[in-house]
C-alpha cells in the first residue's frame, strides 16, 4: 500500500480518455464494465463484516464482527475495528480478506448472490473477543449488551452510550484516524504498522483527553497462553505447549501511571488511572517466534506521529469524469432521459447506483451499492456535460443517500454516516457516525433498505427482515425468516440529533419508504414473499402491525393493517421505493405519490381515496420505458422532474445493470386517470381530458375482474374468488356513463363488496380520437356510497341499470394448450426472471428449464422425485411443497392465476426444452 496518494503520470495523461464519454447502448455498456478489485490499494479502509471465529487455539473462538472498519496499515498489515464494541477485533498480516459479502461477491460477477462472511487470508497477530474494547473499573470480559431475539447472537448493536460511542473516522492520505468516546473521554486512534526484517508489528497510536475515571483498553486475548511477564512498559505471553511463540506488547511514551497488565495469562490490557492528563501514546503489538524477540525490541523506536486530520487531507480523486446524457424525443407525455454513468473511469470503479438526492443548487449526490458516493453537476435540459466527482468510499452496502441542509447522509449496514468535506476539495474527509443505534445482525439478507428525511429533523429508516437465505448466524423462526436482530422488519424513527431512535411500526418483510417532505405522511411498500401475498402500498401509522408475524415488535399482531392497495405480482413483481411529487411540473403526477417497481421496472401513480370509512385506492402504470432497474428516486429542485436510480442484482427484467434516469413530463396530452374511486355503485374513473362519448359509454370496452389473496406463511399467494375457490371473478359492467363535463366515467357493477384486488381494463378514446388504453388495479376495503352528484352523475339511475342488466360472467373459450403458448406465458408471467431456458444459473434463483423434464430432482430433505408432468404441475401450483436442494423457496403459487390450459401449455413448453 502506498504511503501517500499521488496520481501517476500515466494516470494524468490518460485522463483525456475520460473527458467525454458517449452514451452507450445496452450491450456496449455491459461490455465496458471491466472493473478493478473491490478493494482499492489507494484507499485506506472498507467497512464490512468479518468472521474471525476459527483462527486457531491462540485466538478467541467467539470473534465475529458485524460492523468492521477494515484498515490497510501498510507493510501488508491490516486491522479490523469493531464500531459497536469499540474494540480492535483483529490485526493480521499477509493477504487481506476474502470478498464474500453481497456487494463484494457480486462486484466482479453481478449475477452472483451466494454471499458469505469475509474472512482473513493472512496470518493473525492479535484478536479480542466479543466484549468492549475499553472497560471501566471492575468490568469483566463479557458482552454487556441486551440480548437480541437470538440470545447467542452477536448482532446486538452498539454498547450503551454511557459506556462509549463510536463517533466516526477521518482519512488523510493513506491514514485513518478512528474517533470515539469512552465514558465521556474523547479518544482518537491511528492504527498503523512497523516492519523490521521479515517481521511486522501493529501500532495503535492514541490521543486521549483527560481521564476522569479509571479506564482499561483491551489490547488482545491470547487463549493458549502458558506463561506471562510484565516488565515495565512491556508485557509478554508465552504460547503453546512448546513455548516457542510470543505475543508481546510495548507501551511507547505512556503517560504517568499507565500500566500494562496480563490477566489469567490470557488478556493483555493497558490501564489508565483517573486523573491521567490529556496525552498521546502508542502500543506496539507483535506476535512471532520467541527466538525473534530481538526484532520486537528493534521495533520499539519512535512511533509515527498522528496525522493532522482536523483540516482534512489531500484530494485523492482529483479527476472529474464527464459524460453526455441522452435526451429522449418528446413523442409522448412522459419520456425517460438517461444520465450516462461514469463508465469507464480512471479508477476502473464499477458504478451500481442505488440512491439519489439533490442539493438546493441542483447538484446530485448518488450512492452506489459498493460504498461510493459521487457528486454530479451539469444536470440541465440538454444533459450534454455531466460532471462526475468521487466524493467518498468505503461504506458498507449503502442503499440510500439524503441531502439535508446541504450535508450528505448515507444509510448502510454500519450506520447513518454524515459525510463532511473539511477543506473544500469536494471529497469527504470526515465519516461521522450520525447514528448507529439500529441493530444489525450478521444475517446477510437483513438489508438496511431505505432512509427518508423526517420533517423537523431526523430520519425514518426501513430495516429489512432477516430472510432465511445465505450463511446462517441465527436459527430459523417462522417460514422464510431467521431470528435476526431486534429491529429486523421495522420502520424506525431516528431523533434529529441521531442519539436516540424508536420503533415506529413493525411487521414488514422488505419495506421501502416514501415520506412526504412537508406533511410527514409515511408510506411504504413491501416485497411479496412469506406472509406478503403480493406487493402492498401502505400508509404507515405509528405503533401499527403490518402483517409479517416474524417481525412484529411490541404491537398487537391480532390484526394486520391493510394496505391502500395491493398490486398483482405480474404487474409489480418486486416493489421498491416511493416518492411524493411535490413539484408543479410533472403534469398528472403533481402532488401524487409514485411507487417504483424494481422487477418490472417501472413507475406507478398511486391513488388514495380517504373519503370513506377506510383509506383505499389503486395504481396505474406511468407509460414510460426504463432501461435499468428502478429502486429509488428524488424530485429535482430546479426542473421539478423525477430522477430515478437502480442497479440489478436480484431478478429484474431491466436490460442494463444500472442507471441514472429522468422521468420527464413533456406537456403533451396524457391519458392517466386523475382520480380512481370504488364504492357501492361501482368504479369511478376521472380523467384530465374529455372522452369520446361513444367509446366511453360502451360497456364492452371495459373488463373488470376481482380476486382475493391469502396472507399465510407461504411464499406469495394464488388468486381466489370471493367464495374461497381458486380463480378470478369477471364482473359484468351493467352500464357505463359519461359525466356532464365528459371527463369522468361511472361503471355500474353488481355485487360490489370488499375485495383485496380488482382490475379494471379499458379501451377508450379521447374527444379528439387519441387512444386511451390502460388497466387500473384497486383494493376495496369498504364499498361506501359514491357521491355521484358532485362527480357529475346526478342523473344516473344506477339501481335501475343493475336490475336491467342480464350480462353474466362467463369463462372464455380457450384454445387448446400448446408449447408455443407456454413460451409466451414464460415471458409474460415472469418465469424468465428466475428460470433460464439455456441451462445457465447466473442471476437466477430457480432451476433452469432446459433439460428439466424427466430428470431426477433432489429436495431439501434429500428425498428425490422424477420431474414428470405431475411434478411440473405441482411445482407451478404448489411450489412450496417440494423445494429443490440448493434453491430458495421464493416462488409464489399460481393457483387461480393460470387457467388449466395455461398450466398445460407451460408444461408442454418445459417438455420441449430438451438437452439438445
């Protein structure tokens, strides 16, 4: 590792190659993604999880760090600092660590999701167990934190504020300075290394304020110690039966009264008595052959001074990468412009954009799943000169960035980080811990999914549930979940100062947020899966339970809050973030809540009807095509348009790996409904433009279906009629009436009742002849009477229309099953997202269909069965009955979703995919 960052001459010369990057097509952009290693040699730290539980008899058996700042120390030496327990969990030399976490393992191979825990690849020098790294008088080497859902789990969050608090870190060149407070005493620590001959020692340099009560820093734990000595400022532990290995610590420039100790031939500590004045000192730590102890003595020279970190360090990414965006032609009311990502870039860094927010001057802050933050300027109508500047790195799988009062906050697994540029060079020098109070377990699928600014200060956080996938740190609980952490599957409210938080609502699987920046109304989506039958859109209220039993938190779980609306799985297979459109420049979306679909990908307008006894509503897709996944978004403060970001790692039908896109309203005529309401009389659709009376009043131009879901421990849900039998009901349209103003339609429907899902498809025309064709999806909680007079339907006798109708729901006459129809269903019903037809498994969560028929399938319980027609039928209708070994139980049931002919067609299609 270099001692100080300096761009090479070749790097500066090659900068010309990055001055202007032309927008790339899908294939070209994928081909341009060759990236360097996840760990950059010129950047001094990454944040990760480290599993150091099995390093041999000399080291602690219980050493698992959920939130590890892994620091590069030079001389091929490294250290892991546990920010929850304020301990130096491990120091080692040689190779760094395996790249196994989700972001790390998918960095070079984007389709890979089989993550694990990072482990060191070199030789350990010193470690500590799962207890605080600083102790007060009389404290023991035990974990003082309250137990989580799993008593033996290490995911318990930070120690109590009175014992200590992680404050953050500073970077200066290749140095990192750790900052924390212990019992009111501010401490700065600079880890480094020293090398003599072939030996390497670790150095911990401290700057400690005046000590007001006795403090003890735990230097290390040597589990196989057989003898120990303390002589002045040097302590040694002799290891093993052969007594041929030493772990030694030397105090350098220790303040008066500071003493080294060895407890039980195992624990190495340094004690600072009360009254110790403000001081700076170092601890040298070495482990090696007893015969090489003279080398350890040679290391005890003057340690490197602590760098001056308060004013920031030199710029490490001075280059600005410039790209040219693509502005879409104004062929419709909504178009999607592309803000080209900085690929390639001088650092060969991948750019998998997760979240975006804006400064008041119009600059954007974007965060990547790989832990980088970029600042983007030049965002204007033409997008011809986008300037990308790297601002920060080293963060742990962040998915959200927020700009509040000009400051950048990032939410990841480790903490909410406030990034501060101390010297005005557009690079973060201070990585401040705004809040790390939310508890994160080691479960790799327990994602920190979202963060939204709270009006008046503070944030709301959406913490994912501990899904039953990936490496295991806690036992399974209810189907699809593990015990995880105490905040798993909750929405949390963080105080304006970051020093406290509380559970706002619970019972979620994988929630994303949408908080109105003025009113503070909190909305959320959730991911279909166990206990979540389909994608919901919620208005979230404090103290309520939202249906997922494994993540209930001190709330009455007897009844779950119902969503405003459900969204069918085939319409939105994977719900994501939400944004309130607060500008007046988005036409029909002004003032509305919009919901993002990651899996589709797409944007939906949400309709909320609060006029009845219960809030209910629906959604309709905004007609726009997004080339990359849509995960998060924000409204630009200058142009008022919606900008969205996303990246592909789980199943998505997006063409590209990642993207930064602008949904732009062109002002051209649109056909989105203005309002959607359901009531006793039927469905009311209001538009912003007059409709053609002939098409609008023709009942045959409308198709209405309804069905129920079942919220169960199973993954997703089939479709069921209101009488409980599988399938969907088709409702006849008794009459279709046009309002006096010509811009609203009343569909009179028989037997309106509470139902979880309705679909209203229509094919109409405007007064000028433009096509109006769409489907609105609704949820009806209470079919209260609609106010027909105020909607322009005072003259409609809806009851008479119901008595005169003789239409009945009849099943369609379907063509016979065929493999060709099965191929169409494979694409339309989303099978393509999880099952390949070419034998590949990359990026897929289910077995390939190629060669599947007739093979022997082995299940999780090691039973086996031939994949005949009966097996394929069961797998489509009852996918949870038998789970193929090595694959997650993440396929929803298609009971009531597919007809018998459609099921048979899919089976024929799968049978046609032989090995040839």
